C-alpha cells in the first residue's frame, strides 16, 4: 500500500539484446505521473533506467513497464520515499556501461545539499553480489530473473547525502558480464 503524496522510485533492468525491445513507458493503476531519467545501455547487453513518480496518489499500486517489442529478462526494484520535494525534485543523473565483475552507477554531482541519491545497476546473467554497495550506500532489493535464458540481475542502493558533492557506488559480482549503471539525485 503506497502512502499518498510519497515518491515511488523504480530501478528497472532488462536484457536488451534478446528481442531488441526498448522501454517506452511506465504507468500504474492509480494514475501516478511517471518520469524517466537517463537510459544506460551498451546496445546488445544489459540496460537500466530509473523512473520516478512524485507526489503519488497512493493506495494499492501495480506498476507496469511497456516495451516496444519483446526483451529478455526483466528485473526491477520499486521503493517508496517520504520527504521528497513534490515538484521539481529531480536534481541530477548520470550513468555508465561496461563489461566486468564490478558494475557501477557512474558519478552524479549534486547541486543541492540533503539530496536522496539512488543508484542502480543491471548485469546480465544469474550472478550474485559478492560485496557492495560501496561508498556508504545502503542496499535496496536485489532482483534476479528466473528461467533458462535472458537472465538479468538488478541491484539498487541509496544514500541521504548532506553536502553538494559527487557520488557513486558499485558492487562486486560472482562473475563477469555486460552491465549498465545509473544514479540519480532528488531534492528533499
């Protein structure tokens, strides 16, 4: 049950190379207004995008992601936050891509003290987190698809920062594969 006027943040990872689809929209059954941040994708590998709904109407909420065509595995983390500005909350975002056992979010530089910073990364394969997140970030859910192919692992973390600065986090995984990372900050 979502509390009215809170903010929902969705970290959505998928395997872009299977089916070739791209993320078109995010919506929910309560009429929340969803906005996207920067898409990070190396093309034929993992993709990640963070979406958010400010001042959400609340209630029992089902969130739907719409793709242009089929994609491989999809893994998502949905979190609810209070105390985020209800208008113009978005501060900054960044992202990066790679292929290794250490997916990263990239580096975001905030313009406001006391921001909520949320980072996420998606890595292809059924890999597990060996360590992380780093840099004093607190882990959120780790979502892994199931099935025999097109597996993706989406990991998320957050930090309430108290100064204008640059922020990043990363994880160490049980193996190496293609990944994409994104990080976003919101005014409180």
